[in-house]
C-alpha cells in the first residue's frame, strides 16, 4: 500500500509543477497601486483608466458605494483593439465600451459593496483572450 501512496503523491506533485509551468506561460497582471477615488466638490468620483496590450492602469480601483462614478477610459496608441467590460448588474455596473485613443467617459453609480472584475474581452482567433493575457482588474466598491 505504501508504494502506491508514494506514487500517488509523486503524480500529484508532477501535476502541480506542470500546472504551475503552464500558468507561467500566461502573463499575470502585475497589481498596480490601488487607485482610491476621492469625491470631487460636485459629488462625483472620477477615475482614469488607460488600457494597452495587455494591461489596465490602474488595475485596482476603489470607489464608494452610492456615489456617482465617472470613468474616463482611453487606449494607448497601437493597432490592437481593446475594450473594458463590467457585468455586475447586482451592483448597477454594466458596460462594455470600446477603448479609443481619444478619452471617453462612462458613468454609473455603484449600489452594492463588493469586488467586481473588469476586463477586456477581445480575442484573436484561437489565441488567448486579452483577459487571459492579463488585461483585467478589479473594481472595489466600499462603504
Ligand atoms: Cu484588449
């Protein structure tokens, strides 16, 4: 019995290292400094996000619940198309916007505390999606 147990453990270890090796191939998003939005005099929280191949800066954004947000998005120069998607209807945050070199503004008011992912859903043929290449971040809604 003991030998089978060892073989089982060894196989498990090999699978784990194999898995890590594979995961290394995919670029992981480097956590940027969290950006904590402050509320402007007019009662709006403004955040600017730049997207590029394959990142968002910042990729961690903290906003307050029940206060309007203006998200100014733009894309770094380049041919690769990018967008920014959030699908969190439970928190009143749903958008899918193309990122252009010229900035544009997305407006929403988060209604529920929580962490909501944002990402680019572009994908070329059979290649990894931009999200898999690291183009994702998290929007944290706090009290
Ligand atoms: Cu993209």
